C-alpha cells in the first residue's frame, strides 16, 4: 500500500484580476482618507470648533444682537447735580447763595456687565460685547486676506525660481534676502505717520498696513515652494510631461504646484494665527485700527494708558485677550491636524 503524505499541497492558482470586487469592500479616495485622519485627532476637532465658533460669533453675532452698534455710544441720560456756594457782602450784610447745577452725562462709561450691556461699556461708552464681535471681523478678515496674498505671491515667484533656476533663481532669491533684512516695525511707524497725515478713513488703515506686511512676508512661502520644486522637477512624471511637449505654465501650475499644496495648506493655517497676533500687536501699538472702530488689539490698548481699567475693569480688556488666544490656538490646532493628515507616512 502506498503511504500518503500528511502534508497538504496548496495549488498556485492564478488570481482573476477582472473578478468583481466584494460589495462590502469600500474604497476611499485620498481626500476621504485625509478627512478621516484629520477628524481622528481630538485637537484638530477642538481647533476647528474654536475657529468656526469665532467666525459665527464675529460675522453673525451682530445680526442677532442688534441692540447696540459698533460706534454707538450709550447716551443713557444719567444726571448728576453739583451744588456751589457763593458768599458776598453788600452794605455790611453778608449773603450766601446756594446754586444747584444739573449736569447731564451723555456717555455711560465703564459700566459693569448688566442686562443692557452683556460685558459692560468701555471708557468711551461703547458696548464691549458688540465691539468684540466687530473687532473679530477686522482681525479675521485682515488675516485671511494677508495670508491669501502672501501665498499667491510666494507660489508664483517660488515656482518660477525653482523651475527655471539660473539667473532667474538668483534674482528672486536675492530679492527675498533684501526684503527679509527690512526693519518691519520702524517702517510701519513711518507708514502709520504718513497715514495719520492723510485723509484715509481710520477703518481702512489696517488694510494698507497689511499690504506692506504682504510685500515683505511672501519670502518664506517662496523659499518653501522653490525647495520643493527643485526636488520635484527631476521626477519621472516631469520627464514625461517634457516629452509630451507641455507648456512651461502647465508643467509648473498643473504638475508641480499641486504636489506642493499639502505643505502650503499647513503653512497657511499656521500663518493665520501668526497674522492675527501681528494685527493685534499693530492695533495695540495704535498703528492699526483707529477709534471709534474696534479691533481686538485696540480694545487691549486702553490698559497701556489707563491703570484704573487694568486693575478694576477687567471686563473691558480681558474678553479681547481671550478671543486672541482662542483664534491663535484654534488655527495652530487645525494646522497641526492638517500636517498629520496630509502626511502619507502617518500611521495614526
């Protein structure tokens, strides 16, 4: 009798690549994978809630809370009475006159939080809660515009420098070196002085200052894009694009720049927090938004000249500081989450 081996023989059958996929198998696109990794992080969700909450508060809050306006004073008609005494003598007889003077106070300033004013009023009689919302509009709008313009300039100039190289690369990089050496604050002081002497509306001064910041801040983005393109332009798909005769603009903006977008998105989200701090600093130094218009930095500026407000009226400046902290932390959390989600090597 022939003895059978107990070993099991496994046949190598060819795999049918055209077989239909299992209905229970769900394929995910790269975008869905990024979104899934982003929402796995608790800090990313917290940061997103912070940012969305600030946008709702700043842009939709004034539509709901319409009791007071941004530059509307509280003319509550408070009245105080001053009694003055005058003594004079006529023909040896002394006369005393008591005169009561009524003084109407137009501005209900530095009032404590109440039903009428949720966060009280500042030293000028403006509602702090309302100015907090309008100040958020200024800070968020200016920051997004500045970061958007910085990214556009950096992508265009950095892409051109990285792709062409040679004297074009040297020229753009030397311009970056010069701009990075410019003293930012002294030049801002000069520009602010010039704007003070002009007839430009105080509400739009901060936008002009942010244009200058954009002019000197695109260098970091340009260097990032240039460095990425220097490594990407030697890849196989770029050789194929060259062989197919694609135009230079198409190769740069359709094949190279999209591969740099993950790093750009992360940098933009992190730059938003820095730009909000920059805007708040300018307003605090009285270089940005001027009264009677509101900005978070302008609302904190009061403590530099009024120690009484710093010590006894916390509700005037603390909420603005909290909003700045929430905005910066929120954008940083979102930036960290995007960095991890867009990293193809991330395992978590």
